């Protein structure tokens, strides 16, 4: 007797369909599992046997062969339990096979037959929706599966519910409207007092999607500012929010309780390995840059990160994704994030001009060289800040996130009208820059003077132009003028002399 | 060209006794090095190495040792000269602190052409701030362009900025090393060393392959002081080796100048103290030229493009010590974006410079005379 059920395997952040085929023969009782299963999948046999028996079904004492197809796809984790158990019950005629024809099955079994939640259910539900069929998942996963919005979702408490589902008797849950894109309240920009430099840097960075480097002593509010960047970025669209939630789910950062994630903010420590940062391992798992997809990656103490880790960021920053190659094939993770880096002005943090600076000349020089080499050409904006004065700290709170976000949104709308949906000035190609970055006469003259006098490189020139374009967008101006060029020059990345 | 046997022996003796001399002067670097080096060969050997002076002397005077030296010189691409041979400059051979032999790398003609009236020694703190480095660079650039040879010691901070400044223009520069002339010290300045080798001259009183000890640096300072007509101290803290150089310049009958710094800056305490003690005030290359060649003999002068009100206010704030856009905005009373724009303008006009951390400092470029301004701001 043969039966077939359908489930998913996770590949990167995507779900790939897997067929579970069960053949039950007469012969010595045996249960074999083929189709490139890993250890957790092989152990599934024991869970399936116990769950079937403990839910009052009968485990056929015959020769059982389970095949997971396609056979060349490596399968990992306990997510195939439910589909295997269902196929055995169908093949042995204990539940009607026709009842499960319209359902994808995804869940891990406990020994008592109850169904446990899985990572990556949103990706599976999305894929199921694309096929027009429904998906049956653990009750704890049902909220997440419904976020996808298209597929019918059956919430199963145990294997007994599966039988009910197959008979078409499982009660439909009340239809709920698609979940709104909400997120936990973000820290507000009004906490940042008396730091006009940081505020300007944040606003320009948010408006144009530019990478930003802030250099200043401890206590200058660098981390405080970084954590407030998500609050002034435009809200995620529904599609973007689903992407972000999907990644969080695949990475096992649940439980996803039926609400979509907001813009992520990731702040890895500077001791992180390059695999931790960009993703790696076997099978490859998403790294910090993928977890920061559509959000902010905050690198505190940029000068202390291993050079190899920072170098690994280069390609993803360019491509918006990272591809990890293994012998079994390559896997691509999305990684379109905004980078916010902070650094102390010297190794001891006080700044070379301070008497309390304890760094030797050579050490300070080496630090500066490292800082100016770190991802040298990936920051459009750089800014030196200092500790706010006591009066400023005691003074009125500054503008709130909502006010600044309003201006950012307008500037982004102008960019999208020029470049297309979701695009920002930071992502302009050279051809687009030639089309869209127009300088007035004085602006061109200012930039020419900077090229001659300051030794601005070609890349440096392009970055100044992009930032000037963003400044003009924030000002609602058609062309960038001398004022915008000068401000962009002030905000450019400086390199060691 | 090479040093005579007697002078070369003296240099070899210094190298052979280097460790002993170091122990003799270690407590107060500088003071005693001068006195010790003024001793004759026998006295020196007896003073610092009482156990076996004769043996050391015999060894450094032996024919094998001199053959080995000739081999070392050739291998290192160096040459030697002494007070009995051209081209040791008169200035140096006349000085009581003159070295017996001098080892060089680079064009020997530069040494014979070196006259104190056409040379300035620029020294200062190894831990120089942006101010010190900028002034040293600009001062040396202008001096070198005016035909003055800039002499310094290849050290970190002011010294290397002085060499770089001199190499930036058409001028030439001489590095006097405490170690042998064959060895870039500090090692991180290898590239600068190579440039000076190619375009200028490297000097040392120690033969190639000498070990390195602390007393060699104050000893080197006396050569730098004697070679130039004026020694300029740019940024020196209270206890700085540059002050030893200034003292030695006075001993050698040379002039001493210092660049004034902020009175509340620890980096400039030494330089300001020199000024209080009567050193010449150096505000720029013109002051050095006036000291060397007589007031007004040669004119330098470069002023930047005119500035608007906003830029002048921002420039004033940087001159008063602000080094970040926030600080400039607050000090100049400008809204932040206006301050940013003013700073961008000032930087592209060459009035300001930003380092890798974004800290701003004033360049030596002078603002136009009042009344010439009224620019675009």
C-alpha cells in the first residue's frame, strides 16, 4: 500500500516542497527512511512510532519504507515528522488519504502525539499559498502561518486533530483580517539632546539610505543615536515586513505570535567572526547582515572588528544579498541593510587632543590608519561628534522621531519618483547619477575646486554627489547647489593624511 | 670618498662601546652624552669600559675591522667622510661637537653644499597634534621651496611632517639619524626613508650595522643643531628631546626659534617656554627666512581666497580650539547645517584639514587681509 503527503524543507530562507512517500509491505517489521535524511530526520522514526501509538492509532507491524523526494536535497531537522506520520496513517487506511490531498503538513511530533512548532513556517505558508492549497501546522505556528494571508491554515494540537482534518471536520477558525504591520514602540529621537551633528547625520542617512560612520569619545551618544535610526526610517511595506518576519522565523528567533516584525536593529559585538556576520556553517545559517535585512546593522567600535569580517561585508553591501557556497551548492540570503558604524577617536577613547589620552603616537597613528582603511569606500557619510554640554543635556528635548520621519518620508518619495519603488540615492548607479544629480553653476564650481584642492578621489566624488542629492531632496530642491556640496564635503569620509 | 683611518676608528669605537656608553648615560639621557662624546678615544674607552679599554681600542683600529667596515658600507649603499676630507661642511668641522666621521646615504654633493645660512632644522614632539604636524609640514614646504634645506630626524610626529613637507615641493631635505644611516628608524617610516634617500640625504655619525641605544638620539640632536643656521621647535611638551636640540643649537652658536602654541595646551608647553626664555618667535616660513638671511631678504607669502562672514566665524571657532562641527556651530553661533557648509567651504579652500577621525585643524594658509574679503557667504 502506498501513500503520499507533502511538506517543506528549508533552504536558506526559502521553503522547498518535499514529497513524503510511504510504502507498506508484508514482511518482517521494519521502518527505513531514505532520501538524504540527517540525524534528526532519522530519529523521526522513533517519534512517529510513539506518537501514532499514543494517539490511539495502530502502528503497522510490516515492512515500512519512507522516501523523502527529491532525493538529492539534503533534509535536516524534525519538521518532517507530521508528514511521515500522516503518510503512514493513510497508507494503513486509518485516515482517508483523499482528506489530506489539499494540505501541506509541517510539524514536529512529541512522543504523546502532540505537535510542536517549527522555524520557518511563514516561508512554508507563503509557498503553500502559491500552490493554492492549505497548510496544517502546530497550534503555536498558526498565527505565523496566517500572516502569509493566502493559504488556508489548519491548526493541529495533536495527531488526533489530523484525523479530524482528513475527515473534513476540523472547525474553521474565524477569518481574521491580515495582520497590520506594527512593531514594538521604538526608542524616540527626542532623547537625543544637544547633538545637532548626530541628528543631521541620522536624518541624511535615513533620507538617502546612506551608510554612516560616527567618530567620537565614549558618552557622545553614538549608540543612543544608532538605536534611534529605525524610528525615523519609513515604515516597512507589507511585503518587506513579511520578508523580515520570514528571516526571523527561519533563524529561530521566534515565537512569531502573529504580528509582523518591524525594521530590525542588529548590533553584533566586534569579536564576531566573519561567518557570524555574513552567515555560514553547514548547512549555512543566516548571519547578522541577513538578520538586519531591511533594517540597521550597527557596528560599534568599527576599528576593533577583524579586518576579514569587515572585508566580508563588502560584497553584500554592494549586492544586497550574500551567497554562501558549499559542496552541496550555493545558498543566497537577502542582506539589504543600512550600515551605521561608530568608533572612538583613538584607542583609549579620549581623543588625541585630550591630555588624558594615554595612547602613544605610534599606536594612535596605527589606529587611524586602520580606521581609515576599514570599509573605506562603503560609508557615504562620516561625522566627528563630541560629548554634549551640560546645558544641552539639561535643555529641552529635541525634535521627535515622528517629525523627522515625516521629512525623511518626503525625501524618499522624491527619490522613488526618480529611481523607482524602494530605491534610494545611496543605490544610484553611475548612469543614474549622470541623469539625476544636477548641480547648479556654483555647485559645479565648488565640486571642481574640491577635486583639485582636497584630492577627492573618483569614488569620493560620487559619494559627495549622492549625499548632495539627498540634501537637495530633504530641502525639496530640484538641483544641488553650492550649499549642498559644501555640507556633503563636510560629511564625507575622511582618510588618513 | 671615504673617511680617514683615524676618524673611522673613532666611529667604530662609538659603535663598539655603544652598550657601555648607554649604561654610563642612562640615568639622565642627554646631559652626559655630550660630555662623554667630547672625550678622546683612550679616555672614552677607559671611562665607559674600564675592564678592557686597550683590547677594544686594538680591535677597532685593526685592519680586519676596517675592511669589514668597507664591506658594510658597500653592502648598505653608504659612503663615509670625515673632518679631514671633503665634503664635511665647514660648519660641522668647526663645531666643538663635530663628529670625527660621518656616514651618509644619498647624494654626497648635498652635504658639500650644506651651509648653515641655507639650512633650517625643524624638530618637535613625536606625539604631535594635528596643529604641530600641519605647521611643520607647511613651514618646511615653504622653506624648501625658498631654497632652504630642511633638516630633521625622521622621528614620528613633527620630524616626519617636516620631511614630508620639504619633499612635497621642489626643495630638499636631510634626515640625521641616531642609528646607522643604513637603517630606517622608526621602521614604520621606511617609505619616507626611501624617499629621502632618493631625493635628499641621510646622515649618521655611526657606521652601518651599529646597534641602537637611547643615548644616540640626544647625540644625534647635536649634529642637527650644528648643521643648520636656525633650529625651529614646533610643538614640544615640557620634557621633550627637541628642547635638548635647542640647547645644543645655542651651544653651537646657532639661532633658536619656536612656534608659539596655545598657552593651555600641554603639547606646546616646551615651545612656549623657549619663547619665554628668548627664542625667536616663528609664525611662519617668513620668520625663519628673516632669521637666516636677514629681515625681508626673501619674501614668502600665500593667502587663501576671500571668505564670507559665516566662513570667518567658523574659521575663528576652529582657531579658538573647536575641532568638531558641533563645537564650531556652538562657538560660532551658527545653525548646524550652516556650520557644516562653512566648514566644507573652508576645507576645499585649504584653510582647514580633517584627519581620519574627522577632527578639524587649521592649516597654515593665511586668511586674506581685512577688507579683501566680502565673499560669497
